């Protein structure tokens, strides 16, 4: 049985064409995800799900799918599929594609009351152009730099009612290299925004976007500071420090430690060590204050959040080495705007909490984590690394 209730119309959303294959893939992804969620395999959840889609695409027409429900947190859309539904029955019925919007999708797992927040990516329908006619349009992906913009936009939405549209740009498919994207982000990197209320004015690079959005849409300086204040200059200083230091160094640390095919001890200890040094600076800054600048949550904090929330992936022990940073992170994560921003375009399986849970619940993941920790220790010992900051 399939019941659909059409979503409400909003001026900042555009309804894409209907594709029955999306529901098929949603169910395949869901089926692939549930066992991983039960065993805590968060790191491989998205990749294993998409791999399942690719591997059984040719035989999908006769397979039943045990999905109980797919709902959204907004009452604007509801789809229910009984466990006895088959693919042939689904193909015979019109099904609407998910919208690119600021609404969060919640999927309820069978036999549980725990919602799973996610966005199911349709691998057959990458964006091919801008979709909004008004407001801010965000082109993003689930990376530290991508999250900082969705967090600010969610905070502006809560504070001022500023709506926006977003599109997920799969950087693994090089969608960000397409000509239509380059027109908005000349560097061919996410994030980028287009302000349709200012004749399609485009801004790229996270640092510039945060400044643009607060100058144009934060008139009460709720997340920024008056331009003639000392706090404005402090904020600019710490944002530049992140943009030129913590972000690039942590990115290289993650590459050499986790993703490089060849494990190079010198590169590992060099970049992880420099990342630790920078976290020491941030920890000292937060020793006697709740937020980085001005005693309030601001873009100085938002600029850091995506990176700090993924520190565990680069072998950084926040709780053990940088307790002030850990407390600051917990303080920021308690904000609803931050939580919503971290769900766009999808919740990361690389967050500190996800990694910690995977280590505690998945023996295979724990084994790999222990091997990575041993590799890091050996690299530091080989080159005589000793932590020091600043």
C-alpha cells in the first residue's frame, strides 16, 4: 500500500520531476543501512548503501523491500509503504522525488522508535543548475567547510525567519566542476552560495560566505559584531587563523592518516602534530571563556565547528588533551541551529560521536581504529615528535 500526501508549496522550493527509481533506491539504501546502524558501522554506512544500489540494480524489479515507513519532520509530506509492497507495484504508481529544501528527513527503523536522520542521495539525479528564484541558494556537501554555512543559515532562519534553499553537490562525482557550478564558485569547491535577492550575486569560500551572510542578513549582530568594535577585529583574526591554519592542517592530517594509499610516517606525524599544536592554541583561548570571541556564539565559533566535530578522524583526543575545546564543542552542539545545520545535506558518519560509538559497538571498526592509532604512535616515535603549543 502506498499513500502520498503532496508537500505544501513554498516560494523558495521547486518540485523536481517524479522518478519512481528514487523510492526503489531509498528502500535499497534503507535495507543496506539498518544492519549497519544496529552494529554501529557508521563509517561505512553511506558507501555500503550506495554500493548495494549499484550491485543489484539489474535485479531490482522483483525484490520486495521490508520498509515500514518513511516520514518527514514537517507535516508537508508523508509517504507510507507496507512491508508487503513489491517493486512492480511501486513502479505502477506515481511517486514524488524528495525536495531540495531546508526540511530534515527522518526515517523510522523497523521495530524501533528511534528516528534516523538522513538525506538519501539519488545517484541518478545530480543537480544540473540552480533551482531557486529568490533568497539564498546553498550549494554544499557533508564536509567541515560545507557544514559551517548550513549552520549559520539555520541560525539565521531561527533568529530572523530567513529561509533558504540548498542543493547537495556530490564532490565524489565532480559535480562542483560543472560549468553551472563554476559560475557560482570559481574555485570548483563547495560551499558556494547564490543570493537571488541581489541579482544572483554569488559568493564562494567559507570565510567569505560567513562574512557576507552576517553583513547582509544579521542586522542585530546576533552572530557577528559591529564593524567598528574590537570584537569585530578579534573575530576576523580567529577566522583567518582557522582558514589558514586549523582547516588546512587537519585536512592534510586526515588525508595522510586515513585516506592516502601509501602510509608515509613523516607526513602523518607532521600534519597530525601541527593539528595538535593548533588545538592547543584553541584550548588556551577557551580556558576562561565560553566562546571564541565576545562572550557569545558567533561566526568565529561556527567557522570552527565542522572541523572540531571531526577531530577524532585525525587521531585528535579532545577529551584527553584539549578539555576546554571539548566543553566548548558540547556547548555549541546543544544549539538547535547547530544540530539542524549538521544535518544538511546529511548527518556525517565522521563526527566525533559517530566514531566513538562505532569503536564501542563494532569490533571490526575498533580493530581498524587501533591499527590507525598504532600507526600514528610509530610515526611520532620514528621522528621524535613531542607535543608543544604554541
